[in-house]
C-alpha cells in the first residue's frame, strides 16, 4: 500500500501565500500534492508564493517537477514564486539541478545557507 507521506499547509500573509511542506515529496505523493496546490493557487491567485521546504525530509526528481510546474502556473497568472528555507538535502538537490538560476531560493535569518554562496 502506498501512503502519502507529505503534508501541505497554507498560510496567507497580506498578498503572499506560504505553502509549507513536510515529510516526503516523491513520485507517490507528488500528484496528490500538486492537484491540491493548483486548486488553491487558481482559486486565490496570490501575487507572491513561497514554497517553504524546511520540513521536507526527502525529495526526488518528482519534487523538482512539482516546483517547476508551480513556478510555471504562478508565472502564467502574473505572480512570482520563490523557494523558502529548503532543508539541507533538498537544498543540495535544488542546487545540483541549477534551480536557483530560474527560481529564487530565499533563506530566513534562522536558516541561513551554510555552504557555498549565500543569497
């Protein structure tokens, strides 16, 4: 039996929506997670979207696809998307994939990036 091992929570702060992930983002969970996020984004169309990834324990290439697809969706309706506080393992995957060239990766003061160039 395949279990969805990821959780998604939404917070709105002014014109920004923070989508907070926890658990795992893999090919088993990505479809369900994507569908829920897309419905929420299209209903509210927030101008600024942050994908907060500090609670993600594991992410595979499906997670990269999830991020890229949400970036494209938000861009199509005129919004901006950034990744916020990726967990160390997720940060490594994002940087290896070169995601920071297309999607901003932001770090709060408590979660400053510890290796490489800072943002």
